C-alpha cells in the first residue's frame, strides 16, 4: 500500500473495513476516531500495517519478519503499561507459531534498557491475560499457545561476530568506562549489574539462546531510542553491525516502536545511525 491516500475511500466505514482486514479485528476505541477524523485513522492504519507487516504487506529477504517486529513491539507496549492491547499482540505471536520462551527472550533484551519490572514482568502478565478466555480481542490458535517454535529468519541471524577493524572493544558492560568508574565505588554492585546486562544482550556469546546477539541488539536499540539516548544507541548500532545486522534491519527495528512512542523516536534513531556511520569501520 502507498502512503498516498488519494486512491482510498476515506469514509469512516471504508477506513474501518480496511483496518479490520489488515489486523483481523479493530478495538472498539478506534471507531470514534474513525468517525471523527477518518483520514488520521487511515494514515495510522497505513503506517502501522507497514511497520508491523499486517495483512497485505509483503515481506522479503531484506526485511525484518513479522515475528521479529512483534518481539520489539511487545516489550515497548509493556514499558508503556499497555495491558489492554499487549495480549492481542501475544495472541498474534501465537498464531505466528511463537512460543512464550522466545517472547520472553525479546523482553529480556528490552529489559537491558527499560528494566525487568516494566518488561519481563509485564510480558508475563500479558501472556497470562492472552491465555485467559476472558480476554476478548484476537484469536487464539486452535491448540492454544504453541509448545514448539516455528522458525523465522532472525533465529539464525547475528549469532557470530564478524571481524571488523573497529571491532576490538570488549562487549562486557564491566569493561566500559562508566561501569569501571562504578566498580571503583562498589565493585559488587558493578559486577552484578554487568552480569545481568551481559546476560540480556549475550555479551559472552549466543550460548543456547533462541535469539542471538544481533537480534537482541535490534531490540535494545529500539528501546534506547524511545529513551532519547542517541549516543548510547549509536554504540549498540555499531555492535549490531558487527554481528552482521544491516542498516535496514536497524531502521526497521527502530520504527517498530513508532506507534507507541512517536515519530520523534525514529528521528532520534536516524541520528544515532548517522553517528554510527561516522566511525571509520
């Protein structure tokens, strides 16, 4: 679909029908929006459908999968405290063949930036709600939550570091200037904080994780951009590149959080990408 709305019927009924076709359902709170400002809702649906690869959007070898986009969007929703819409996204993950474990791994990467209380714990609550028959939005698979993960491309991406001239820095948080400074004040605190972040982002290697370091960096980059941390995001973008993630991967990851954080997040991300480009590789 094109962002140009000139070829679309902008009547509220037509806008709602397209939204339902794209997503499979429409939350009732969108209906007053569609009737009051139909063009706005049309553009929301056009943009959101592309960002999250809803019905009618074609994937490709150079695009993040719908599964990966959900792994970024779900903890971002949770960080905003949105327990109405997040279970719907969990159910979409289930329909895509995603297990609770891979959803939690995505939340773990986001937790490196936003904290475990706002991500891992809230994702657990969203999973509980999605599995409740009382939750009315989105269809559950006939057999319930999948017990076996259906493969998607990012499971094989970014698992090994690619040698680069500038890739001589240590991955461990403990080796950064900030946390060496912290260790001089409280060595045990710095040790434990670094151990958690290193685990979240697989700074010591992919181990037996479903999501490797590269995809986890995409999630952390999106989270950092929501916080306005362009400089830190640039550091993580460089690490994502070191693990073979492309510029398109990074841009799409950042834009996955536009619906819940706004276009300014994308602008911050673009500045971070340009800062990452400025380092001679």
